[in-house]
C-alpha cells in the first residue's frame, strides 16, 4: 500500500485550517501531519515533520508566507509548497514563486481541485490558478525579452518539452503529445532543470514565459 502524502497547513486563521484539514483528512491518500498559524511556527514544524507538501498562506503576522517558503525549502528541499491565498497581485505572485513555491492557488479553489494540486505537487508537478497564470503570461508578453545564453544548450526536443511545461502540461500529457514514454519525459525535464540551473517545473515555466520561448512556435 502506498504511503499517504503528508501535508502541513499554514494559515493564521483557525477556520481556514480547520476547513482544509477536515476535507483533506477524509482523503485516504493524504495525511495532515501538522498545522501552523504563523510562518515562524511553519519553519519549526517543517524541520520536525519534513512534510511532502505544505499549504502556505501568504499574509501572516511576523514572518510572511514568502519568507517562510524560502526557509522551509532551505530546511527540506524535497518539500513542495503550494501557496493558498486570497491575493493574486504581482507583488505576491512573483516573490512566492521565486522563493520556491511550486504552485499558486487562490482560496476560492474547489476542494477536489486542491486535492489534485496536492497530488500533483507531491510528484513535482505545478498547478497555477488560471488568473495567476494569466498574470505571469501578461507580465512576460510585452516587448522582446533578452535571450539567455543558457537556452542555447537545450536540444530541440528539450525546447518542445519546456514549451509544454510552460503550458501546464503534466508529464503524462507531454508523453502523449510527443508520443514518448513518461520515463523519457522525466529525463528531459531533469536535463532542462539542470541546464537552466532551475529548481523545479514552476521556475521552468516562468523562465519559458520570461524568455519568450513559448512564442517560438
């Protein structure tokens, strides 16, 4: 039997924590192992529990979610962080993703969609709220951005894979689209991250938008 995905919920509102915990604990594939009401407490508990996934609020007293995300990733690089917030402005989105969050969701997300985002995050796959994805695309769609010299190190197939990552494709969808195995896709993704010196798929997607790679088609 597969081990459940361990989750920590970080939010300074008890009702939000209770609501998320109540639904997630009803899912056999998920185990809520810790709750934190502040960024400082989140960092302490992350060190203790090393959760697979963290649901992280952004605006909290003391240490905010961005700083907590950065510190949790320092403690446990394998832990994937999903931002779960009410804010979708640029000044919240970009720092959170740069700090190491893999996904960014708004609190109007449906419960089942949150479960799916947790499942995807545990596999290293990103989920972005459509409004957030639109903000990212808009941010990087003006003008002709400077091309990174690192991009020239990618093979033609790796560019195809990177383009599909930027569109939000999962590994399975990429495999289906390019008619290759999931193992081959994972190999390409690993090579892309290594060549571009990026930590995860979310950073790869942001890179692709920023460098205009998604418009190369």
